[in-house]
């Protein structure tokens, strides 16, 4: 077999090249597809996330008000107790003896008073007939008055002794949960002394933990900014709601309400003390716990809710890309205040009706065209591994929602 001439191969290559060049020009790339949301002004709750510490609604220290040996504890630690319920007993022997002695002194002085009164009455009858002098009558009246005053002093001493004897039975001052005892049976306890100013021996503590207080602070500068903002309407103190998140991250079922706002700022920290009252019927919350709380201070109007993935940032600040007239991609610098769920609250820079790009941002270039379609947020709960990464760029999404 004869081989084709070697000069034939370059000709074939040139003919093939000429044939390829005779076709039409390749079509231009289609504009990128993007998912958008339509911005509309809304009114949203004005919230702040803070950290607070829980404290008991009522808390009372149960202390010894007389000295003596502790002989009995009459409650079970951790149980609910009522106001006036006896919790401890101190040896009453000494105070019983003091009371009995004062009663005897009172009886003696009462007898003296009766005798002096009878003498004074008799002298008053004898004075008109000259059997006694005026001085004798005056002395008898003075003795009667002195004896009456002594009886009153004795009565006060008896009452004091009776009170001290009553203090040997230590009662709960409030209703609540009684904590662990601080001293045991047989210990010597002391009373408060006016000379040193020291208190009596602490026996236990009773706390009422339903409801509970949650104490927290807010920056005075932040609070002033909120009060001066035009589009912010702060709620009345009693209408300011508080929602607690437990230390394990789970939300607390009961909502609280603000019940105290200090009138002065701390000069060191620049913060204002606030306090909320939170129901605690199941005693899930305990005094001393630190919790995260979200406080709803009021409402913020004329703002836009934009999904967080649609708000970008660079050295200039926050901005969004919008699909403008003739499907052109435009940049708009915006002002954001805080997050609201999965959205940013945009307070400035947008106009109602702007189509903000949420997905497809990688292909969208400022000044180029883009094909916009309403964005549909992904399902909140879907089986693992079944989600479509491209699903978020299709479908439709309602305008910015009003929570």
C-alpha cells in the first residue's frame, strides 16, 4: 500500500480550520440568577440581650435573739415553712426563772401600792377633823404615787422577761423555703448586743423563691440613645417584658416583667440598675443563678428586616446589593442596629420596594445585570443530608415579616 503524500496532511488541517471558522459567534453568558427579598418598612420589638442574676423575692435571716444553748430543731431542712412557725428552741430555764422572779417582785410591789393607797385615803378622811397634819397627808400621797410607779416598772420588767422567754422559741419571720441549719443542737448561741452592734447567731435562712427577682444593668448611654431615637417607642415599665434563657441554653417557660428601674446611673460603671419579677411556680430557678435574658423595651418603627446573609460589610461599612432598574445590580450602604432572629434590623439606607439580593451574591457584580427571583427561606426543620444547597435561590419569599 502506498502512503499518502506528506504534503496532504497540512492541507487537511488548514481546511478543517477554515471550516470551523465559518460558524457563528458563541452566545453571550446569561445574567446570573439571584434570590431577592422586597424591603418594606415594619415595626419590630426593640430587644436587648443581657445577663442577670436571680435573687429571692423575700429573704430573711433567722437569728438568735436571746443567748443560751440550742436544744432542738423543729423543721426539716429544705422544707416549706409558714410565717410564725417554730424552727428552733433555746433552753428556756434561765428566762423562765427571770420571769418568775419579776412576777414575784411585781406582786410584792402591788401589795405595797395597795397599802399606801389605803393609808392615803384614811389620812384624807382624818385631815378635816385635825387628827393628822397636812404634811402627813402629803407624805401618804407621795408614797402612793411612788408605789404606783414601781408597779408599772415591775409590769414592764415582767413583759420584757415574757418576751425573752418567747424568744427561746425561734419562729420563721416569713413564709418560704428554710435552708440548711448553721448551728447544731447543743451549740451555745448569742443574742444581738447593743454595745458592739453585732447581730445574733445566724441559725438558718428562709427565702421565698416564687416569684424571683432578676437583677441586671443596661448602659446609661444606650438607654439615653433609645429614649432620644425618633423611631423608638419605649414601653411603660410594667409593660416591659423579660424572657429568660436558662444556663443550659433552654428557654424558660414563664415570662417576667420589669418592676424597677433606678433613677441614677452608677458613676463607676456608667450603667443603670434594672430589676424584673419572674414567676417561679416549679422552683426551676434558684437564687444566685446567672441567666441570659432578653428584654423587650418597646417597639422600633420604620425599619427593614433583611436576612443576615444579604447584608455584607467592607472597610466602608455595611451594605447590600439590590436589583435596580433594567435589572442592574446596585450597591446601597445601610445602617444596621441589631439582629432579630435570622434577620438584621436595617434602620437606614434602603427604600421601600428595594429588591435586596440574598442568594447568588458570588455571581452578582455591581453595574452588571442579574435575573431576580423571589427568595424562599429554607425549611426550619429538615432531615440531615436531604437539603438542596441551591434550593434557597428559587421559589418565593414574602416581604420582610413583622414578628
